[in-house]
């Protein structure tokens, strides 16, 4: 008990971060985080669909080849564009992996079963030296 009183700030921080993780699990947001290596395996072996939820200006600077651009703010309106891929794995990408977590939640609520969040986002993809395009 004395430890908790002396380290109240740290205990509070640990409780808050744990609560946020629990909220994501209960609320259905966030996807299964996968590494760049796992994403390339899904793309190559299971023909996974990559959905990039960054803003148009970010998309224009470079994106994963054959990915589909659906800005997070408009994702709900454009789900019909990927409806035919509902049975395939969907890999969601943003700049760093944060916005794509919210997009994963939207996709799960829409009935997509295999939804994955690219950990580290497009930055991790680029850091791994994997191809990007501006087309």
C-alpha cells in the first residue's frame, strides 16, 4: 500500500494505459497488428487487399502498389467499393498505424472478418525498403 501511495502517478498511468487497451478490445476498434513481413506474406499468399486510409495529400507522396485509397473520414461511405473482397484479408495502412486502428474497427463492424492493421504504417513499409508508387 505504501508503494502505491509513493508512486501514485505511475500507478495511475499504468491503469489508464491498461484501460485504453481494454476499451479497444471491448469496443471492437483496432485490428490485429501485423508486421511488414506478415503483410507481404498475406499479400503474396492470400491476395490480401491493402486499404490506405491516409488523406489524399499523404497518399500522393507514395503508397503501396495496388492499394486502395479510402481516407479515414470517408471510409464508411466507400465500403461498397471493397464489398467484393469481404472474404479476403484486408490490410489497413496509415502513416504510423494509429488511424488504421480506427479504420479496422469500422471494417469489423461492417462484417469484415480478416482485418489487419499494419504496425508502423507506411513508414514501416518504406523503412523495410519495400516498393511504393505515386501512380
